[in-house]
């Protein structure tokens, strides 16, 4: 319920009242948990919108890319923080020499083609320990899975619902990664916020392509998706992090140096 103007004025904090810290959303919470584990210092966010996640991420070096920032970026600029008002394609293709980021959050245009391109381009900005978070990997309903946002909403409205939800066909990206990047491991969050996927560079132990062709992946519809949900490796958030931590711990354990034996 909206509060009245008078109530809003009386409840406004006085200058002496410390401002409440912004509420941490699910993306920032997950990014911080990754950052703490891998000791991250640098962060790239593709698709920033109103800055809820970007401005809430507490890392020294951050780059945000969005063709239309939906907030005033000026007060948020500081050393180590850069706002790039370009599409992701223009950002990646305009890089003179690649910057490397510890964490990359892909949350730009939610179509398979764009997110797949963002992911492939972002590989050049990665190092061995880079971790990706990918947003909106699972559509909330059949309308949400349609790749054109305006049409998805129009079709849903015809069915009697006014919900503006739209996730697009990012779900196909997980099949592309599953089938074409066996050198990457991933786990997806099934609770505590949007369905998102965490991705890191550790080869998967078992690998059998499911669809095996980009054309078949591109044509994968919502109901086929519902039959293949196991691809996402969905886990409740704590279990997903446990899987990620144990895989990363293995990856970064310093190998035992064999004792030298005297000749
Ligand atoms: C879902 S919002 C991002 C939300 C934000 N990451 C957060 O967590 O608060 C998607 C954003 O992607 C941006 N976008 C759309 N097309 C893009 C493109 N080609 N490259 C980069 N960003 C794009 C839109 O302008 C929009 O602000």
C-alpha cells in the first residue's frame, strides 16, 4: 500500500539518522559468497539496469556494461569502478587488450543468441579461477520462454494474465555449455531467488552430449525443456555452493611436491 505524502515526510530520515544499508538481493548475495571463497577482487556485470546488483557488489574493481543505465551513474563512480554505456557486443569487440575478471555476471539481453555470444566473448576476459553467474536460466512459464519479450507478454495477456515476467530463451545456453564445453562445470540454484547458474573452469567427470547440435539446441522448446531439467544440475542454494566449493577446493589445492631423494 502506498503511504501518504504526509506520512512519507514524517518518516523520512533526519540528517542525523544513518541511512539503512541497501537490502542485498539474491544476485549480490551469491556473488559475495563466491567472492569470499575465491578471494575475488574484480567483477564484470553485463546488463546493469538500475544498479541493484552492481552497486550492491562490494569489490574493489568493477565494470558495468549496459546500453541504457536506468539510474544516475555519476554518484556511483569511483576509482576502480567503470560504467560502460555500450551493448555487450560493442564492449567486447572494442576491447584493446582483454581485462581479466574474477567474477562475471551475465544478465544482459535474455535471448539465447545474445547470452551465448556474451558468454563466448567473456571467455577472453577470464582466467583459470574466473567464476560466472548467469541469470534467468529457467523460464517461469511457457510465455516467459519466448525469445521476444513484447510478444511473450502479449501472448500471456491473451491467456488472461497481466504478469510482465520474461526470462527469454537463456535456458538454451545451458544445453550449449553442457554439450560443447565439457571443460566447464556448473550448478544451478533452485531456491532463494532467481534460477541462476554458477559456472567455473573444471572439466566435468562424465560427458555425453544431450542434443549435440546447435541447431537442435536453438529449436528446443519449453515443453522439451521441462523433460530435460536434469541438465541444469539444480540444487538448493547451500547444496549448490557446497558442490562448487568442493570442486574449487580440489582445483586449487596446491599439488603435493614429491620429496626429493638423494641420488
Ligand atoms: C535484467 S536487467 C539487468 C539487471 C541487473 N543485472 C541487476 O541484477 O539488477 C537487463 C539489462 O540488460 C540491458 N541490456 C539489454 N540489451 C543489452 C546488450 N545488448 N548488452 C548489454 N546490456 C543489455 C538492459 O538495458 C537492462 O538494463
